[in-house]
């Protein structure tokens, strides 16, 4: 038998067969492209928002890396282009335009503050592009060009307030940073609390990044509310809780429910200052699920054993995967088709199942309330059990009325989305 | 697709191919290669087509399943959303608000007004239920107490308000509605009263933006199941599973096609080592793939998450049914390929045979030709190269045949001639044999004659006793004839004090030479006896005598002859012969040439002008040697002549010895020189020593 293979005729025959087989099979195998798919990552890497936004960038990049390791999307690598909005909303808008026009990215993952999002929204609508926004916010917005993977008001604010009303008391104090989210959130809270027949003892706003919180603390001490609803964003929170501690206000006496403090922000706190207070999120690191275990494990493997996970990080991570699933059904990479395909996606997220709501382009998310323990982790005290449908426009007002409210703020603030204080 | 290539390569049977290569007949070789070259590409092409079309079909089926899943999910979502909306709308109706407030004030319905209102409400609901297919309406206050229960309307006028049973779906859905202040759907549960699976939808009832109670509607699963169990596009084995998460398991909420009792009965754990499609679906994953279902059959399935129910849906169809088309296609491929293969095989046989046949025929003819049947002609069956070959062969074979034929004829003729010649040769041979006999007889006679002549020759030679009587001289002689008598002559005659010595050599060999020598001896003796002293006369008479005799016997022979005459120390020499060697007593050698002293005897009739004389004085101890050319021309085995010099040397060396001794020495030396060489001429030697 072996003698035959020395025969030249045999060799030629085999070569010819293989050649034709390969020739025929090639179109069937499908060619793989080598050009990567570019996406933009638009967050603040510097400035007051960096402390919150940098981990979100890391989570986004991790999701992209995981997908690339599994072979990419439609056989192509994803190439992230990371830019620094520097906590400046105009910079955000400029960079968004650059990413869309110059870098020609397929999608942008980004923004944290509503101000930044509102500033870039016109850019995305102008170019009919796609932004995936991972942070909980005040709602009152539906854009065909934005998908919101963070909580809508009814998925964080309303349940938190209701739970506080049921469990902490009926006398509320509202404090927040001076930009659109806290203002709108407090408007919603006010509507809700009046429906519940609860009391609002105060509503205060602090400039973004400020540490001059003494006035607010004094007011809280004066009014002695049952619960404080906190919508401060950024490192002002550090000053706020420090001052609370200094003023001998404990979580037992006046518990604070924060809507913008997660495990990440807790890292900057002395645990004793925040222990016993509350936060409301869809995702807590302490959630026990297979998906969450894997999520935490992978993140710590990549970024460090002592890193903490937070809701916006998870929302960013989930956003990338939902996007990937949609891209897989969009082989021509047409953004309009991509958005259509994104509307029908669901994913087994670390915090539970998420589902993209067609009408609002928000996610169905499970709601939870957590209590800060001595390890700067949250003990879950309440859960909605199953994902809640997103309602970006709370039912207290009509959509039109809500829009009017937004416009009022813009006017007040000279076209800005945050209060242009000079302090 | 890579798998397919491997499968294809296994189709090729290596053994068969080996056979193809190693075949020894052209027919089988052709057939083998034909089959190989047609069937292998056919197999490859049809396999590739089959696999690619199978893949296309599978993709098609998957897409179909995904589409069905999506549309069913949409239908269910729509149904639930619409139902929710209906409940919300109902919750906004003033009737509801009023009923709640009314019953709150008067829980036990003591007042008539209240009872009236309740009755009216019941009627209203009955109408409503007819259209909306609801099974129950419950009104609750904010504390969770049941204000109104339609199915319990007989007992609506009870003592006190009942609280919602804890751990019931009603309680759960009430809490959610109250906390989240929005319409809510419960899990499915089995209602024992209604004996059907059903679910609840709860909506908060608001007055002036305040929650005053919760409206709960109970709906059975009829419409739900109908939507789920619509088998359009799912063939005969396709079905839909809808499962909802409970605390510890996933439970199906509607009957399945294959298991009508599955609703609320069939459970799967929430998680397992590898997540089943249903487990994946309830966790939010959208996907598709092959799965082994609860009937242990392999199915193709697509699954997705149902947000309204917080559950999952799996749409599946038996792989066997789905891929029936593929199986059919594969079968038809196989049939097609087999048919084609058979046709190809048959055609190939025919073609191979038709190509091989002329070659085989030609080969057979050539073989027979090679075996010797030279008149074989090959049939010309085709017009191609084989035909040309056959033609050429035929030409060649007929030429060869002709050549052979003519060769045979020639051969025959030759044989005849040879036979003839042989006969002639036989005759000639016989003649020769006869002649040979004659010759042998002749020879015998001749040799006997020669023998006689030799004897005569010997008899004529002087005897020893005669020679010893000569006082003055020591004279010895020696003659050894050759095998053929040479005709050498020497004689020594003594008369008184005179001694006559003669030496001569007759030309040629044989009887004639011997006879001539005898004649010469007699003639010389006669002349000496007649005391002829005139030398010239002597020779003249001798010559004439011999010459005339020679003429008479018709011989060509003649002889050299030298005569020596000794008297008292003086030796006269005449006649032409060899040189005479004279060795003085002191050892010096002289050679006397006799060429001018005479003429050969018997050659010419008149030799008087040639005769001359030479005189030698001998002292005591002087030696004279006479010889014939038989000595000087005797050859060694190396064909070297003895030579006169050697003769002189030997004589000189032995000059102090007696004549006899000198003779012996010379003869010994000569014999030594000759060795084994043939002696062609008579050896004659006369040694004379003066005493």
C-alpha cells in the first residue's frame, strides 16, 4: 500500500482533489473579515465625575474584551476608542461628534450625568447614530437614538421612596446636586409623596463638586426628618456624609437613602460614616447569582482583587452584551437596523434578567433596596422579585407636562443642564 | 464544513484504488480509471451540495423557530399588556372608586343603600365578565382586606372583612401594586374553585393621586393557552413551553401539545449544571439550538425571555420532523448518485471494452505470431492508432512471412547443394585416401631405398684401420648423415708416401645426391689410381665424367669438391669448397679460401679455366681441418649458425691434442651447439695433424 504513495500519479491526484475540495468549500465556509468594529467610549476620565465614571469605562472594556476573546462579533474584533469628557458637558458633545464623524464608530457607550447626556443627545439625533447610556437617571426622556440601560424613575426613585415611606417614616428631606437629575427626581418624589400623604420638610441643592455642605446639614438638624432622600452626585457626597457624622447624625436617627452612591463610591468613605444608611439600585454586588459571581470574578481577575462592583458598571457591561447580540443580527452594520434589532434583546444580566422595552428603549430591571454594612457592601432589604417595566414618564403628569418642566429648567439655567452657579 | 471534508475523504476506498493502479489488463485499467474519475468528483460534488443545502435548511428552520418564538412572545406580551391596560382602565372607573369607598365605610353592608350598590355592581360585573372573559374581581383596601370578591358574591354581606391570606398570590400581587403603585401581574396558580390555572392582575385605585385601594382581576389561562398552543409553522411535533419562575423551580403555565396535563405540573429546577433552554430563557437569554426535550427526543428549539411573566418560552420541533426534508434530500441524492454510478459503470464498461477490444485482439494475434503462426493477420477494427498499428503489423507480418518462405526455399536448395557437395567430397576424400595409401607405400619404398643408399655411403667411407696406417699424418674423419642423405663426400687415399684427401658436398638431398657422391668417389679413386698428376686434367676428366652422368640421369645436381695432395710435409690444395682451416702448432689460425681454386663439379662441361692450386707447408703439430657446410651452417635451437669462427676456436683450443681428440672436441661442441635442433645437412669433418 505504501508503495503506491511513492507513485507520483497518486500524489498529483490527491493534490488535485484537495485543491478542488478547498475551492468548492471556501465560499461555503464564509470569509472572515479582519477589520475591527469600532465603538466609542465617552466618559469622564478626569474631573469630578472621574471617580464614578472610570469604573464604568473599565466594565465596558471588560465586556468588549470578553466578547473579543470569544471570537468577536460576526467574526470581527471590537475596537474601543476611549475618550475623556473631563466632566465637561461641552467636551462631551465635541467628542461625541468626533467619534461619530471622524472615527466612524458604530455605537457610543457613554455618559453619566444627565447634563452630559442631554448635551450629547442632539448630536446623536443629528447623525441618527446610537448611544448606549448605562446610568440611572430621572427619566422624562425617550430618544430614538439612545438606549438606556440604567434605571428609569419607576425602577429606582419611586420604589425607594415608597419603601422608605413604608419602613422609615413619613417625613422626608430632599437633598441633591444642582443639575437636572436631582431636580427632576425631587419633582417626581414630591408628586409621589403627596399622593402618599407624606411630608416634605426640605429640598436643598448643592453645586457639583462643592464641599460647602454645612448649611444643608444645619437645615437637616433643624427639621429632623424621618428619612433623607439623597441625589447628590460626585465627591460632594464625601463631604456630606462626613459632615453628617460630625453633626452626630447616625443612620438610626436620620437614615439617608442615596440614589447615586454605590459600592464604588463607598470605597472613598470611611465605612463608619455610611454604615446603616441605604441605597436603591437594580444591582448590588451582594446579589447571589451565577451571573454575578462570574461578573465579579472576571472583573477582579482583570482589575484587582479588591475592586468593588456597582450598578452603573453592571449596566454598562449589560449594555455591551445587548448591543453585541443585536449586531450579530445586523451583518450589514446599518445603524437603523441595529437599533431595531436592539429593541428585541434580552440578556441574563448579573442582577437578573433584563429585557429591552420596544416602546421606550429602556430595560426591564429588577428593583432592590440595600442597607450599607460594615464592609461597605449592601445587604438587600427589599426586592421587586422580578423585572419591572420601565416607565420613563411617571404617571403623575402627562408627557407634555414633563417636557415643559424640562424646558423650564433649561431656560432657568441659560441653556445649561446644570445650575451655572458661580461658587 | 471542515467536518464534511473529512467525511468525504472517508468515502474513498483506498483498497479499490490500489486495485485500479495494479491491474494487468488494459480493460480493467481503463474501467477502473473511468469509474474513479467520474464517480469521485460526482461523490464530492453531491456531498458538498448535500451538506451545504442541509446547512441552509437547518438555518432556515432555526430562523423559522426564532421568528415563531418572537411572534408568539409578542402576542403574549401584547395580550398581557392589553389585559393590564384593561385592568388599569377599569381601575380608573368611578364605579370602582365609589365601591371601595362605600364598602370601606360600611364593611358589613348593613345599610340598604350599600347593598343596593353592591347588587348593581354585581350586575355590572356580570355583564362585563361576559365580554372580558374574567373570572373574578376582588377589591382590597390599603390594609390588604378584601372589600369585595365577585365569586363570593353570595356571601358579600358578611360579618367582617377578611384579610388577604398570607403567602397567596393575591397577597403578593397586592403588595407589589401598593408599593410600586402600578399595575402588576401575579404568577400563575391553580384555582381549585375554578379548576383551572389562572393569574391575577392588580392595579392601584387612585383618588386625587392617592391610593385608596387595589383592584384585582382574576383571569384564566384560556386565551393565554390558545396563544401559546397555536401550532402554525410547527408541523406535527412542534410545541411551545412557557415556564414561570417560582421560588425554587420553573413551572410550566400552560398545557403542551404532547402533555395536556403539563400546566402547573411540569417543573424544572431553577438551575442545573448546564442550563436547559427553559432555564436559560427564564434568566433572560435569547438563543437557539439543539436540545433533548422532556420526551427524550432531539429537537431544534428557539427560546426567549417573557418580561411580563418574568418567565421563559421555548418553541421547539422534533429534529426528525424538521430535517425530514433533509433526509428526503439525502435519500434522493443517494438514489441519484447510485443511479448515475450504475449508468456510468455500464457505459464505462462498454467504452472501456470498445477501446480495449481491438488492442486485445491485436495482442492475441501478435502472441500467436510470436509462437510461430506466421500467417496470422490482425483484424482492422478501428480507424485510430490501434487500427494503424494493426495494419502496420499485418504488413510487417506478411513481409516477414514472405521472407521466411523464401528463406525456407533457399534453405532447401542449399541443403540439396550441400548434400551434393558432401557426396563429391566423399568421393574426393576417398581418392585422397587412396593417394595417401600410394604415397605411404612410395615413402616406405623410398626410405628403404634411402636406407640402402646410406649404408652404401657408409660403406664407402675410409675405415679406421686404413687411416692409422698413414705414418706422417694423424688423420681422422667423421661423417654423420642427416635424415635425408645430404650427399657429403670425403675420402682419404694413401698411395705410398702420398696421401689424397678429398672433401665435397653434393647439392640437395636425397637419393640422387647420394648416388652422385658415390660416383664422385669412384671417379676420384680411378683417377688417383691412374696416377694422373696433371691437376687440370684431373679435374677436367672428373668434371666431364660427372657432368655427362648427371646429364644422363637428368639431374640438376652438382657438387663442391676440394682435393688435397700430401707429400712429405707439403700439402697442395685445389678445387672449390669451403675454406680450409689451418691451425699451426703455435696455435695461430689460417683460413684458406678455395673460391678461386676451382669450380663446382658437374655444373658446366668445361671448367679448365677455373682450376688453381694452393700449397701449404706443414710443420709438426700443424693441423688442417676440412669440413662441409653441414658444420658451419648447423643451427642452434635459437637458429644461430655454428660458424667457421667457432670451429676455428675449438680446433685452436684443442690444437695441442691429437687429431682424434680434436675431432671429438669439435663434434662435442657442435652437438652441444645444435642441441635439440634438427640437423638439415650431413656433418662431415676431417682433421689432419702433422706428426
